C-alpha cells in the first residue's frame, strides 16, 4: 500500500475542507502530502505545517490542526487495512507532534532566552543612560549657575553705566540693546536652571505663611511694566477680596502666576486679561485655591493646546522667549500638588488655571476704630469699590466715600475731626495729578500727619510724587492694613533706619563684591558695608568689629565658608550669617543649616530677596 | 531574458534555451560534482561562461516552493544574457578600473576569502555613485573544506571575481536586510589586532561586553546572538548605514573578542538586539517590493543568519520566496555586499539577507 484507501482520502479531504475552509483541490494536495509522509517518510507536509503555524501565530488554528491530525490518526489506526502500517502511522504522528509542539517549544525557549538577554542589555543601557542624564543635568545646572553669575555682573555693570547717563545718541542705543540682550540671556539661563532643578528633583518647596492678597499684589506689580506697554488691554481682577492667610510655597505660586500673566500679556494685543481667584474651604484647615488667568489673545488650536506644556513648544515665533516658560510653569504646579490646565479658542483667547490645596491660617483681621475714606470718580471701578467698602465695614472699619471731586476736596480742606487713617483716590489721569498736588499741601497740615494716602488703579499712566503708595491695578487689603498699623514703618523707613547697621560680605570673586556693594549701598546709604575678599581677611574684620549681618560665600580658596563660620563662632556668638552659594542641591541647604548659618541665599543674588533679608534684620534690630 | 535553475544532469537535457552565462553555487566539499556538472554543460554549450562560488551548506533554488526545504550539492542559474552585456573580470582588472570615469556597469563581486581590502574596493567602485555593487564572500563547510570561487573550469581558493553587467541592458538592484536594532552608545575600540578586539574604551573587550550583555557562552556565539554594529573610524554615520559584524570567537585568557571582520583602533561598536517578531516579519515582507516577474534573483544568506535562526531559517526563506514570487538561487555566505537602503551605497556585512535582482530592460 502506497496510498490511503479511497474512502479515507475522501473523508479526510471533506474534513479538511470543512475545518479549514479549503477548496477541494487544495485539500487533495494536503492529503497527497499526508500519504507521502506516512508511506514514504516525506517531510514536506511538516515543513508546510511549521510555516503555517509560525506565520498564522494563532492558537485556534494550531488547535484545529491538532484536532484534524488526531481525527485522521484515529480514523486510520482503527482500521484493519492499515495494521501493517501501524509503525509508519505512529512515526507520522510522532513527527507531527514534534513539529507542532516540540519544535515550537524549542523555538519559544530560544526566543525567551534571547528576550532575557535583550532585557538585560536594555536595563543596562537604561541605567547607563540615566546616569549620563543625571551627570548632564548636574553639569547644566552648574554651568547655568556660573553663567547666571557672570550675566548678573554684566547686567549690573551695564545698569550702572545707564544710571550715570553719560552716554547719548547712538551709544545710548547700543547700551539699551546690550542691556536688553543680557536680560534676555539672563531669563533664558534662569529658565534652564529652573527646569534642570525640577527635572533633577532639586527644587526646594519652601512653605511659609503669607497673606494671599499681598502675594497677588506682588505678582501684579511684577507684570505692571509689561502691562503698561499694552494700552489696548484692560487688566481685570476678580479676586476673593476677603483677606486670608495661607500656608504654602509663596515664591513658586508667584512664579507660576507671574509666568501665566506675562504670557497672557505677550499673546494679547487687545481686549482684556483677567486674574481670578476663588477659594473653597475643605476640612482640616485646608482651602482649595483656584487661580485662573484668562485673556482675549491669539488663542490656540487644539493641536497647540496638546503641545502647550511640552518644552520649547512656542508656536508664535515672533514673540519673545524660547518656550520653556509654560513647561516650567506646568512642572512647578505639579510639584506644588496642582495641575496646570489650558483651554482656548483659536483667535478668541485662552484660559489657564491651576488649583492648589493650601493650609489656612485662621488669623483674623480687625479694623475696629480705623477710619477710611475713599474717593472714586471712575465708573468702571465703582462696583469693585463698593464691594471693598462693604468688606472693610464688615471688618470693623468706618468707611466714608465720595464720588465727586468737589465734595471730596471740600471735605479734605474742611475736616477738623475724625481725620481718616487712610485716604484712597481712584481718579482719571488729570484727577490724580490734581490730588497729588493737594496731598502735598495736606501733608503739611498737622491733622493729616498720621494719614496714609494711596492712589488706586492708576494703570501706571501717571507719575505721582506725594501719595504714600500707588497701586496700578490691585489694592491688597492686608498690606494696606499693615500700613495703617505701622504708619511710619514701611520699607522706606527700614532703609533710613539702616543707620549704624553693619554688613560684612565675604566672597573671593571681586565682581560679586562690587555688585553687592553697588546694589546694597544704593538702597541703604546709611548702612556700613565691609567687603572681604577671602576667609582670613573676613576673620580679621570680624575680630575688629561687631556686625549685624554677614553674607558668607561657601566656596572660597583656602578657608571655605564653613570653616570661616567656625572661626567666627570661636570669636563671639554668631550674628545673623547667611551662606552664599551657587550650589543648587538640597543637601547643601541641609548642610548649611546644620553648620549654624541663619539661612542660605542662592547665587547670583536676587536683589529683592537680598533686600527682604536685610530689611528683616534691620527691623529686628530696631524693634 | 530566459533562465533556468539546474541542479542535476537531467535538467541539462530539458533546458529550453541556449544559455550564454551561468552563475552557480556549490556546497564546499562538493567541488567535483559541481565541476563535472559544469563540464557537462560546457560540452553542450561551448561558449557558456560559468561563474561559481562555494556555500557553507544548503543551496536554495526556487523553481517550485518545496525546493527551499530540499538540500542539493549545487545549483546553477543559467541565463541567455547578451554576450556583450556581461563579462567576468579578475582582481587585478577590478583594481585597475578607472573609477573616475562614469560606468554603465554594475558589479557583482565574488571573493573566496574575506580581506579588509575588499571593503576598500567596494568603496572605490562606488566613487561612481551610479554603479550598483553587490556580492558575497564564499563560505566553507567546517574545517575539512575550504572556500573557493570558480570560473571556467578552475577553482580559486584565494581570489576575487567580478561579474560585470551592462546597466543599459539590464536593471541591477536589490538590498541587504538584517534583523537587529542598534542599542546603547557607541564604544570605541582602543586596541585591536586584525579581527581581534583586545580593548574597548581602554578596558578588556570581553569584560566590557559581558558587563553589558552577560556571559558570551559558546551557544550564544554559535547562534550568532550578539553581532555588533561596526562603524569604521572616520566614516560618516548616515551615508551607508552601519554594517553588522558577527562574533567569531572569544578568548577568555586574553579577554578578547574576535569578529568575522578585521577591525582597527578607532572603529566603533554598538550592541545589537534582535528585532521583535512583528518587526522581523515586517522586514521579511520587504521582499514584496521586488515582485518582478520578469527578473531573476540571487539571494546571499549569511551563515550567521542561518546560525541565528537555525531550523526556522528555511521557514523564513520560504516566506521570502512567497513574497518575491520570482525565482531565485541562494546560498550561504561568509559575508554579503549590498546597500541597506534604496539610495544607500553598498557595504560589506555579516548576518544579512542580501537580494540581487536582475531584469532585462525593455528594448
């Protein structure tokens, strides 16, 4: 026998056609190969099976083949006619299972082994890659710091030249351009440094308790210059006016808001920009603060919104910046536990918002006994003014208000008793100028000696000399209240009270010392600033004189900052000593505090932070 | 162009045309039957020019699908090419080719042995960018046999032959494919001797590689599991793509690795990881691009490709045969010459499948 019995062939062909949806001729071809395999030991059917099973890669298909082969084997082995070929049938069945099962297992095992090796290689590569990325980040952070220090010096010296007004004409133009370019570069380096810090998880979250409206006012102050240049934009605030104190990372919240506002200004040429804050009380002394910046700018397409928080996704190339801003802002919001979201309609405008959970400080504001007087001749702010007055009343203040110039001037000139602690003016351009002159006169009268004069909503369009405080866009209540309580203790007073205030600065880089001296001596002309170019020199000066505050560079040749501090401590108890460092890492903060420093200021110094530090010390000394 | 693939004497009698040129592959050790077969052919067709090259093992011919799984000692592709459109030249003539003059000739190189100067020659031939260059290195089958090339009755154990084809009459194209991806950074060879890498990045080569991929077992070497992407010193990255170089052996005492290619200090290596199954299948499907029913093809299959896939190799080649839908004659090589992309220049590789397609141009 060299072939299957006719009726068996037919049965197998029928089954093949049914199970695999084969045409008659194809099924007959398979049966022919089956016969060759059984009776002649031909391999081609196994080769075909192997091919099909591999490329189909479908367990159901493989199962169907096994079913079919088993049925065929049963069919043939059960018949007496095939008894002499029993061995061939078993051999066929074995080869079939070897092909469909054992060979597949061998293949799978080989692939599994190779896959393990691939995993190992990829793991090794990933570790190596991460290591390199970490090193690169550290390198970028260090380089950026060094660049920022150098740039700070460049900007400082250029500002000094500008302040001296010695250049004119074309040269003055060059100077302005050099200053502008340096500032752009400074911002860029600062962005790179920020993103490197965030990505390398070196961003310090510094939580503190602060008044929300004070923080918002500072943000608005920060962008008022840019805003002033866009005359066709209205800046609107829709803020929770009730003064409340929260616990959170003030500095970084300010960075986020300033960036969002700055972006809104950048991409809006007309219409409005609105800063909105709403809060919701949550249990356990927490509040949910939702910040929102809405604009009527160029807007974004859906595609642009999808990419808006990616690094370098600046789609409007004629605007300033390299596009890291929103990426950093989004990362910052994330670090603070929030999520920055954007929605926008192309050509209509955009809204960015983020929500943070902040701790609430229950400190109450009490304005009992305080007399406040408001003049507002502007119809656009009337409703906001009304709300504010209601709020002040609810806090215990006695509030008077005027909306005509005549009545208000008459009141100011004739009032003899119950003189207000605060007089606020919101007028038009001419009105401000008029009242500025009047205030100059009023301040000469004894009865107005303890009155604080503020100009509101000036939008930065007028130059006023005699108002005590000018608010371009938003009046924060808390600073106002604090002004009422410490009428003669504002920061300007701190400056004049810096008389006999002794400052020692230690840094081995002469440029740093010069820049420090330039800024600090300008703001605190009465303070004494001693400069030491190294550790030994500083120790000598420290021995000879008692300082109120010392700024000490950590990285100096010879004696480093830590060593100098130890020597200071052995001479006499330490005054307030701040470490100066370009090292941005968390561990440095910890090390500095452990060593006994009062705090750490990052180099290059941010002037406002430096002044805040000195003000605090002067205040502590005097009160 | 008429063609036929012959594998036994009986095929000669059935040849329906008069061949002018034949290119054939013989299993190393089967030189005599191949020669006898060629002689028989020559007796019948006196002016037939025959070029041959030894193979490490199986000769693949696809006149019918099942032949992939069948083993044969040799295979000969007979063609009725125009006599003046193709010629055979020897090493000295190839070296003397004036590469500054534009040429209308494609070159298919057959080398009996690997030599570094072969790489230089491939590059030189392509100073004329229009010249297609393909080829293969003959293979032996174990230590008992030696690789060789064959021309007009003579076997050359050390030699180089070029089959030149007039591109104004014939379209000559094709490509090389591998199934590995480069991974990780480039590593510089800092000490080397011929094909042996002694140090990589100033560390013992074997330590450096095993640190990344784990032990290089004998099994992984014979399975060609860990080829390297080898970039020659000072060679541009993108122009030709980076060829694969297979590991030949390791010396545990010396902590060195020997490749199937010569290396120099300054050459750079990258580790290679095998394609995923999907990507591998996708790559095999690339042969569909060459469904040229009027053309014939040669397939140079690296012994390392066979070693890597073992008994799955004929399955993959069957898939190629089904994709191509045109006859081809294939054999196992010790190196392949072909381009990695459509407009890329040809380079010498290991561990690839290299297809050379020849089609007669319409008159």
